[in-house]
């Protein structure tokens, strides 16, 4: 089955085309025929995403990315054999942005006479991390056993989800305020770094670890809710603590790199500690980490080694697929297409708060 995946839930426009076959738990495999992402740099100077600006950029980018698909010739003709279904993100995310992708998908579906599969963005992040991408253009389901936990860490979400089987989700914890990625972006702004802040903070922190890891930092940021009984998170207080610190002393004397490093350590400690506790409580054999923050090298490496020590396994996609893309939507869409979960284009609508369960 050939599936076109369309992603426009935030500030990345993504379209991918895959050819997939088999059932998920037995003989599933896919080829990536194309995967194009256009990251909007128009938000860099504002330190966050402006929904209407993002929507306009999606409208501009979608036809350009489609042109790059190996089926671009069908856009104006009508070769219905080239595509079997269109998968599109309908939530969660910014509604003006979601609508742009949905309307684009509807137009193509009508033109090509193909069905549409609505996809949950967070499920897209989960499934792509469950894949063994042997090379960037060939993949299959990774080997692991349920129960598993999903740790979703993105610009809008921080969630721990229990999965007893494929496609079955149960929330066990979520952030009570800011998401982990949002905290990275806000603290980056305080440090005078551009949006998105995650990769910038990570770069400074890595440099700090290489150069003056041993030297005392002279300050400590909190590890919010780390020792509380629940699996919920809270990152707004961490940002406020960083802000207070920056106001109390010139940034130069604190050291931008040291602060970036301490912040990254704090987020890592909280995510890893809570995930490990959940792994033990639920007997999880694997942790599937997904979302933009899962591109973070430090978090990956600490979580992976801690999980290894308790005989659990970290499943995470190559970092270039951690941030939003159409490939994850195409893969998730395939599993729903297998179950005939298509939707009438007339009733398809955006759901900015769509929960997995
Ligand atoms: O999943 P994603 O692309 O979009 C949403 O669904 O929100 O995640 C974007 C978030 C941003 O907050 C960005 O700063 C963060 O992922 N991010 C990172 C890294 N790369 C992206 N955070 C920490 N370290 C990184 N290397
Ligand atoms: Zn995302």
C-alpha cells in the first residue's frame, strides 16, 4: 500500500510517501519513497510559534513539498494507482495549522479518488520510534515485548503512556503546565538563543560537559516533582527558577554554557527518574521515546544506559525523525488503513486537543 503522509500541526511542514506491507506484529516493513520537511525559520526571532504565520507558511510549503514527491505528476493528471491513501494529522496541535493540512489532503483525496486516514500526531511520534530504520529509506518494526511505556516529549506535550499492546494507550502521567520542549524554548530565549531552543541549549551544554564539567557550577536548578508520587511533570517552575537566577547575576558571571548544562541536567534527571520508576512499577520491557526533545543526545544516552541496567530497552528513532515530519504520519496512517479506519473528507476536521485515550 502506498500512503502519502501530511503533517502541519505546528511549525514544520512535512510530506512523505511510503510503500508499506504486512501486518504490524508479524511481517510489517516499509520503504520510504520520499520524505520532505520544511522547517519554518520565520518564528526564530519571536521565540515561539505564531499560529497564523505558521498557517500561511504551510499553505506556501505544501504544494512545493508535494512537487518533490515521486508522484508529483499525478497532482494535475489523475493517476489513481500511484497512491492508495492519504494520512493527515488532525490533532493535537494548532488548529489553524492543522486545518491547512486537512484542506490540502481533502483536495488531493477528491482529485485522486483516494481515501483519507486521520492520524493523531502523538501516535505518529510513538510509531516512528518503534521502527527499526535500517537505513533512512527502509524500515520494519523493532523487536521488543509489551508492556512498554511511551515517553512523549515535544514542544506541546510531556506524557508517560502505558502500552499493553500495539495501539493500546493509557496515560499515567503528563505535564501540569509547560511541556519539556516549551521549557527548552523559553530558557533558550532567556539565554538570548534563537527558536527552537532545544538544539541550541543542547549544543551549549555539550560544550560545557566537554570543557568544564568538573568545575563547580556555583548554582543549582530545581528538579520539579521528581520525588512526588505521581507520574506528572511540571516544567514552568524550572523556567522561572532559571529566570530568577539570570536576574540575580549577570549572565556572563553565571556562564551561559554552565546554565544551559544545568538546565539540561535538570530536565534529564526528572524525565529519567520518573520513567525508570514507571518501568519498575509496570514491568515495562521497553520505553519508546518520541517527540522533538527525544532528539536530545544527553537525554537519550542517560535514559538508554539507565534502562539497560534494569534490563529494559530504549526505542528511539534517528534524531532527524524526532521532530515533526510526514513519515511518522504515513506510518501511523498505514496501521489505521489496515483496519479500514478511513474518514469521509466531508466530516474530517481538526481537533487541537485530541487525546490518545
Ligand atoms: O515534536 P516537535 O518537533 O514539535 C511538537 O510537536 O511540538 O518538538 C519540537 C520541540 C521544540 O520545543 C524544540 O526546542 C525541541 O522539540 N527540540 C529539542 C531538541 N531538538 C528539538 N529539545 C532538546 N534537545 C534537542 N536536541
Ligand atoms: Zn511533534
